């Protein structure tokens, strides 16, 4: 909103935008194998960040198997 808009009354659309209720983000827990599968399906395996995540998943799977 610009400073010249301060004195203007709010329209219904603006009022609704201000009064929206908060909805918390949802998080789904994945097993390491499911996470790895999801990464391999949706990401570029050549990306260094993706490779780092895959290495972390491999470490988690190794700890669980021990």
C-alpha cells in the first residue's frame, strides 16, 4: 500500500485479504528409501546439492541397517 492510499477506505477484497486465517504448513515424514526415491524422480542427480542429500540418505540407511 502506498502512502497516498492510507486515507482510502478498504474494499471488501482488501478486508478479506487481511482477515485470512493462518494454516500451518504440513510435513510428511519419509523413510530414507522413500526420500531417496523422491529425489531421484524429481531432481537432477548431477546437481552437487542433490548429490549431498543422496549421500546423507545413504548415511541414514547405513545407520539404520547397523
